[in-house]
């Protein structure tokens, strides 16, 4: 049973690495994209404690995986009517800061 | 190599000198022999006085022996020098071999270092440009695909006491919120929960089930929400109702036991927000249409419409009305973040609809919320109007007809103790002090009447079980002390003082109406451990 789990784990890691590698090989972000990411990150860093704390304590970025933050922020944007660019910045911060 | 040459030359010179020294010594001896010979010819030795020739021969032989001994000594010295030179040469050769090996090894290391540096640079470049920090989340998401599933929710377990209700009971609440994201413009959101208390355990029923749709993409300030959703009237139902978000154990009266607005509705919303000024200066809108509010008589819980009857609290099973509802909420956030003045929200809401046939339900309200540093406050005021049907005969129950107005309000203040300077509390007390928040809230509801069958005294999560709340003119002061173990884990403690005012009417179906005089005050205390996940 343990060996099956270990095999499954190895396969999962290889698949993940393959997917990441394949994606990585598809093309590096340009300097302009990197700059855009950095701007969003800093803006999100400033907005995260203020916007989240307006209703509840700001949650730790490490609490959820990036795909989960995608979903949670999609919900929170709707619930709190966040401006799209602000939601994008907070999402960038949460996914990166973790 | 140059050193070797020097050694060879030095050796040669040394051996030559050593060779010459004995020769010179021999010559000196020979001269002394000649001198002694000359002397002996002039002045013969006393021992050889008898045979001078024999004595001379003996002297030469002795000198020759001495010379032979010196030559042997010289050869021995030369041999030793030769051996030493050979040993030196051997050592030099060994050193040279060693140096060559070291040079070769250095070369190899240099080559390996260069290769490693190239590899590290390549990996660094890949990390910087591909995997992180900014791209990592997207890479993982890309691997997982478009369809993703996430579960959030909350749980609360507490112990409630009410003096007048004579209750002292544990309560439990558990809710999960599944989120299924189909793609970048469509997501499903739901809420399933159970509540346990002395009255029993409620079944796991959906309290929310809706689709969040981005019809114009993520960059447009327009979202649609279709399905069963929290009523976006004011801020409480949508944003403050989860137990770990609401800093109090109980909701304010106007959204709790004496709710003057329905908690949820079935319909379609359009909503969005834009930035109108500096960063943080936003304005947002929410407009919706739904199936309309419903009261107990709407769904047959009681047979006749009565002033004072309760709004249905769970629209999941009470949505089959023949009415229509529509509403809107508009909020503005006037303070820019750059000024560091905190975040202020000003809000206005309205909700209107037909609650029974052609009878209107109208409502409107205003609210605010503000937070700066360790201090926060929020409050709302709302008024509702309900048009009653004109009934005759037996249906014309006292209080059946005319119209009904209700008002509700609350204001709360909270302060986290980390805002107070406390330099000498010590390592143990200081972090605990920082996690403590003190709260106070005043809330009230005014209405014409209370239906006696609506009065409850069994606590359930968010309701202390105090019957004093069910007064036409209910007032409550709540004091709270929260200990925030984590941002999403809190131990809440609350003491409620129920201070109802005189006035209004109690209705009992099938009995005459009775005016309400002075109503008994009550005290309730609650402690609750709450987790948001």
C-alpha cells in the first residue's frame, strides 16, 4: 500500500514537473510583463490589509493554494464589488506572497 | 629548473674545492717533507743517525700512506655528495610531478566551476523568468486546468445562558461553502449548513446556491449573480453574517431574531465597482430582481395575514410567492488610501416588492462602516413598510389591516488593544493583550406588534434564547470581548442586556389582542469558539 502511494506520489511529482517545465519552455514573460506583475504585486500589497479588513481580518496568503485564491477572489470580488484592477492586484499579491 | 642548475653548479664548485683542499694540503706536506729533508741533510735526526736513506724512505712511505688515506676520504666525500645530489634530484622530480598533478587538478576544478556557474545562471534565469515569483501561481493553475473546486466555510461551538429564558445550553453551527469554478467567467457558489442546539439538529439544507458570471470578462465592472443569494440590503447578510466575521456572537436585532428584512432571495443580480478617484476611492452598485419577500401567512405558516408576523427566515423553502421584488444598493468609499485616514464606507439600500398578491413591501436604509488602525465601527438604520390586505368578516383579525411600519438600527464600536501602548507587559502577557478586542453594540427594533407564536426561548447559534427580544420595542446593549487566536479563529464572549420599552401589542391567533406594558429586562451571556476556513 505504501509503495503504491509512493509510486503515485512520484508520478504526480513528475507530471507536475513536466507540466511546469513544458509551460516554462513555452516562453518567458517579457520585461514589460514582469514590470506589470511587480506593479500589481505592490498595489495588491497595499490594498490587501485595507480592503479585506474592511469586513474581516485579512487572511494569510499561505492559507490557500493559488488556484484556490483564484476562486476565492472571484467570489470576494463579487461579494464586495471590488474594482476589477484592484481585485487583480490583490489576487497577484496573494498568489505571489505565499 | 633554475634552482636545479644552481644546485648542480654549487655541487660542482663544492666538490672541486674539496678536491683541491687535500691536494694543497699534500703539497704543503711535500714542501714540509722537502724542508725536513733539507733540514735533515744539514742536521740529521737523532734516530736516523745510523741510516739516513732508510729513514727517508720510511718518511716518504708514511707520507704516501697519508696521501692515500686522504684520497680515500676525498672519494668517500665525493660519493656522499653524489648520493645527496641524486636524492635532491629525485626529490625535485617528485615535486615537479606533484606540481604538474596539482596544475592538472586545478584546471579540472576551474572547468567544473565554470560549468556549475553556467548551470546556476541558467537555473536562476529560468526561476526569474518562468517559475517565480510572479508566474508560479499561474503555472500551478495551468496544470490544474480550468475546472477547479474549493471548499471554504465556518464552524462555531458555544455555550449560551439566558436568565429569563432559563436556558443554559451548548450550541453548534457548521457551514460549508463549495465553490466550483468552471472557467474565468463562471463559478458556482453554495452554502450548506447544520445547526444544533437544545431544539435539535437541523438538516443539511442549501441556504445559498448561485452562479457568479462575468459576462464581459474579468476586466469589466459587471458581474451577474443568479440563484439563491444573500439579500444585498445593507451590509450584514452579505458581509457580516458568518460567525467568524461578525465580531459578536449575535447579530444586531434588525438582522437577527427580529429581522425586518428577508435574509436571502431567489433572483438575478447585476453588480460591480469602479475607482472614481485615488486608490481606495471607489463606488459600487448592486441591483437585483427576485421572487419577493415572504411572511408567515404568505406560505401558510399562519392562516391570516397579521401585523407583527415574522418574515420567513429561510427562503430556500419559502420562495414560492406570487410576488416580485427588486432592489438596489449603492456604496461610496470617499477616503483615498494614500492619505492613511482609514477606510470609510457610506451606503444606501432599498428593497421593494409584492409580498402577497398586490400588497407592497417597501424598505430603505442607510449605513456606514469605518476602520482605522485598531478602531472600527459600523452602523445601519432601515425602515420598512408593509401594505396589509383589506379583510372582512372572520378574516378581519385584529391588526390584520391597514399597513405596518418597522424600524431597525444598530451601531457598534470595537477597539483592539494592540492600539494601546504597553511597553511593560512582559513576554507572556503582551501577545495575549494584542489579540484582545473590546466591543460594544446598541441595537433596536420598533414595530407595532409581536405575534406570540413567534416568541422563542430555545437558543440556537446567534440567538441567546432570551424571550425579551420579542418585544414590539426591543432594545439591546451588547458587550463583547474577543480573543483572536488567529485572523480566522476567535474566542468570542458576549453579554447582552435586553432592555425592551413599553408599547405595542401582542397578538395571539384566536385570542384578543393585548397591549404590551412594561416588559421584563433580561441578561444573556454567551461564549463561543469560532473558526473560518
